[in-house]
């Protein structure tokens, strides 16, 4: 399955996986509400694959950046 992580950062000893959601309006809900359970699973799988690739063994966190531009 195809999954992508928008940003990966480090906050102290925590590896942070960041999903960015952008919309031009909140007429149909907030951008972060567009993250479905399926998308969460894809992000988790992609993060796990990345952590395995870099031999990561410390704390992780998932963040969302929600942008509404007008």
C-alpha cells in the first residue's frame, strides 16, 4: 500500500510524524477531520517502516497541522 508522511521532525528525543491538511474553507469541516481511520493506519504503517529502516527505538508522536487559507 502507498502511504506518505508529510513531515518528519525530532523534538528532543521524540521522533514526530506530521500530517499536514489544508483546505480553502471549513464549510465541510475542519481539515484535520479529513483524516480517516484508514489514513491513520497508513500513517502508522509508514512510520513503523521508517523507524525500522533507521533502527529507531525512542519515543514517537503523531501531530497534525491544520490550515484553512482564505
